[in-house]
């Protein structure tokens, strides 16, 4: 019965292509899929604004010289790193479950709810800090992390329904460009707002309010998949569905059992998991601790701290788009296979930043501009991974992309959460550049070693377990792999 329904689904799609008299739209035509990706991009921006602003707000909350208005509350907290990293503790909890639910029931409400809930919790930070102190803020940040832990697994589930193979690097990268854009926005605006007349509480209220607005807008304009969208043209619907390597609807995906054993015994999957761990460690260390490093070692005030700390993410946002265009060009023009293209992007995004981290370890307060240059270089090259291992999850198993992202992102966040704790243990004097050296050495080693493992075992091909477990594949499910994709994959 299941077999008949699935075969019917494929036949209906082929018949629909024959019935449509107008030509299928060109891949460069702007359409509903682009609008959906832009909406996800805006959600991504706000998740990072809310997430990263605390790295700057915590400086204003604990530095009496950050604002001339003496009515703005300032706290004498010695656990600043723990306040910042408490977000990560919550962030890693729901990842796998969120990926599973978004894959089976649609990603829309998980994406919207993630931003709406974390924004609502953000509104409570000022009063919680006044009443419950740093421990109370840690609790709120933990809950914000849990809500945002649903976001990235849901993005991959969403992309697997909306992004055709030939546009995977470009449209699959744009939502993740929201991360550096959100980081830049929060670092630039937080410092400016926090040093103004209303201080750091106003920064919290502004960002949380915008996040609520964007989240509610997505609940109206967003859609789980092309087949459910109210205004998409039939041309574009056919174009997307005929160029996917996944089931065309959540109802079809729901009936495919998750091949857990096949996933966890797959070397290509482990290659992506290790890459995620290495990149997350390096990225989260820089993301959460750079403002503190710049403030104490490089001796920049809050406003300068925000501007200079944001430069690596400006470079990351700009270069990520460029890398995605190059990656799709290499694949579509058959210059490189999908697998080789992903390896090239991973080398650029992991090895070169690793070398730059080693150089950064030798900087002190007299090498401020050298340190800033190295941080910019890290952002400029690290963004290549957006077209590398990050989108490679969809290459391997588009039917389970959300689940794979949940496993990889959750594990990466869990391991990366140890980074700030390591800093808390190793850096006893935040003003001593020598104590920061070991932190940069560890981050560099994690990045380079994880690339070597990834390069050895990664793949660009759709894995057999994309169609479910071996037992389920044994006659019930026809292969839906797109032949041009498979030819370009290895």
C-alpha cells in the first residue's frame, strides 16, 4: 500500500510536468522560494542578535565606567563567562528531538516559536538581574538556549523541502549568513545603545521587541513546503519538487523510519559530525569571548570593543555569499564533484583560520591592529564552511537533514560549551595575554584536526539510508535520487 502510494506520487509529478504548457522556470528567476529563504535569514539574524548581544551587555552590566548615567544598574559579578555560556547549556538539549519533529511535522512553527520564545524571555532579563542576580540571568539564558536549540535543525528540515539541488550552496548558505549579520548588528548596536542615556536595559528591550515582530511575521508569511504555500505559482512548485532529492511532503517523510543504526555507523556522517565539533569549538570560543579578550587584553573601551569585535563577522557575511556562488558554479559546471567541492570549502574554512589562531596567540596589547587583522582573516575564511560541511548534511540524506543537523549541532554545541569553561579555568587574569595563548592553541588544533578527519571520510553522494533502514529499503521505497546529482556527487 505504501509502495503504491509512493509510486503514485512519482508518477503524478511526471504527469504534471507533461501537462504544464509553459516552460519550467529558470533557476535564476526570483520566486517564492527566495522569499521563504529571506524570511529564514531574518529569523536567523534575530536569533544571533539575541544570542550574541549578551557578550557585549555583560561588559556594560559589570563595568561602572561603561555609562555616565549612574542610575543604570551595574553588578559586581565574577562569573561573567558562565553567564554568557549558560545559553549554550540549554542550546544543546533539544537539538535531535527538534530535528526529528521538524522533519516529520514541518519546520515552520519550530522556527517561529524559537524566535518568539527567546525574545519574550529576553524582555525579563533586566528585572531578573535586579532581583535574582547572575544566577537568575543564567536561568533565563538557559531557557533562551533551549528555545533556540530548535532553530538550526529546523532550518535544515526547511531547506530540504524548498531548495533545488543546483541552488543548494547559495540558498542553503543565506540563512546561515544571518549568524554573522546578527553578530555584527548586536556588537555594533549593543555598544552604542548600552552607552546611551538608557543603558544596557534598553538594548535588551529593543532587540527582544524586534525579534518578536519578525517571529510573528514568519507565522503569517512562512510555509513548511511548496505544496502548502498559498500563492506560489504552479511553475515554481513543479521546478522545486522536480529538483529535490527528498520527499516532496512531510506526510511522505513521516512514513520513513529513521535509520538510526545506519546513521551512526556511517563514516561520511561521522566526518560531518567531527567537522561540526571542531568548527563549533573555535567559533564559539571567539564568538563568546572575543569582547572580553578585546576589552581586557587589547584595552578597547565598550564602543571600540563593539566595532572592532564585529569586523570578523562583517568579513564572514560578505565572503560567505561569494563562497556559495563559487561552490554552486563548480558543481553545476561539472568542474568539481559535490564531494570535492565540499572538501575545498572545508579546507578554506578550517585550516586557514586554524593557522591564524596560532598567530593570534602571539599578540599582546601592543599588537592591537595585528590582532584585529587576524580576527578579520579568520572570519573571511571561516565562512567557507557554510558551503562545505554545513550544507553537506543535505547532500548525504535530504530526507533526514533536520535530524542530522540536530545531532551534529547539538553535539557540537555540547562540546563547544566546554570552551568558555576551559577559559574560566585557564585564564585567571583576563589582562594577561600569555594566559590566552593556550586557548587559541586548543582552538586551532580542534579546527585543523577535525578537517583532516572530515577530508578523509566525507562524501557528496546521497547515502543508501536516506530511504530508511535496510529492512525498509528492501522493496518498499523506490529510490528518489536525482541522477544528475548522483553523477556529480562523488
